[in-house]
C-alpha cells in the first residue's frame, strides 16, 4: 500500500492562532460513485511535554468532517483553527479514514475490517475480525476495538490509512507578546518623567526584560535547528519561574506562559 501526505498549509499567527487549510483534491482520491459517504477526516492537536507522559489529543481541538460522496468540501470544512493556550511543543494531525461503506471494506463477502482502521458513528476502530455478508454490521469486542487515543493513529499508518498529514511545531507567541508588553511598559514609564533608569521599578522591569530577551533568543535558536525537546524543557522551566510570572510588575502573567 502506498501512502501520501495530504496537501495542508499551516500558519501560526502572532495572536497565537494556528490556521490550517486543506488544499487536497478529495474528489480525485476517493470513490465518488457511491450514494453514502465512504470517507471522513479526523483532525486534532496534541501538546508534547518534555517528560514521557502519555500524549493525548487536546479535546477541544478535535474536528471530524464527513466527506460528501462528491468529494468536494466546503471552505469551512477545509479550514481548521486552534488557539494556543500556552507556548511549547505541539503536533498537528489529520487522517483520512474509511467508513464501513467504502468499497474496500464493504464487499460481496461482507465487511472486511480485520487489521484495518475505520470510522463509524463518531468513533474510530481497529478491526479484529471480518463480518461475513450474512451477518448484520454490529461492532463488538470480538470483531473490533475503539481507538480512544487518536494520537495512536500514527502507529496504524500501515493499517489502511493511506492519506494523512502530521507536523510537529513549536510556538513562543506568548513569550513574544510578554516581551513586547514589558518593553512597551518600560518605554511609556520612562516617557512620563523623561526618566529611563532612576525608578527602582523600571530597573526591575529591565531585568525581567533582559531575562526574557535571553530566553527568547535561546528558544528561537533551538527552534531553528529543530531541537524542540530542549526548547520544551526550557519552556516548562520558564513557566515555573516566579519573577517572570509576577503580576506586581504590571504585566498580564497569562501572556508570559504562566497559566
């Protein structure tokens, strides 16, 4: 079986919004001569911590689109939006899955679901045994199991997932915003009395600003060379840094990746 990437374009905006747009021509890759939908798209985001904790999809990031028999999707079905709640390492996933009505599953001999990933009635399954033609299509623990953790789908690419897209990305949009807020506060506080250094609070702000400058510089370097794991370790350390998250400095700590 050959595998192909879906034609997806990702973009992370300065306001921490991720947009993904699907340019794939589904009418060219799915059978369009059937009256019932034969394929669906599942789309989601995962947060990848530095530790080895189990990775699970972010619930509110999940999106399911049933591809119409024509294979032609609307603009809204092609567009995906996700707002990052914190900086760090993420992965974006999109998979095309077959339904029970796909001709490679629904055959004259019955439903050929064994060792295949498929979608049915809001859930994703791994088939354990085929359902012969003379039996009704009823899913049981004997012939299938539910894939609850969609992140595990990456392990089943060989199990009848022909079209997919996976992309790891790293965002520091909140730290960038925090740095901007600090620099703007220092600037306007200095303009009030034409005093750019005498105030002890201004000095404290500048120390925090300089620390953030150094942090962002290191993080951007690690991101550029693709060392997302080390960058994630730094992000998680910054999130516990008391000075960075101190509201007494007049900066919204939520913009600094602190909660």
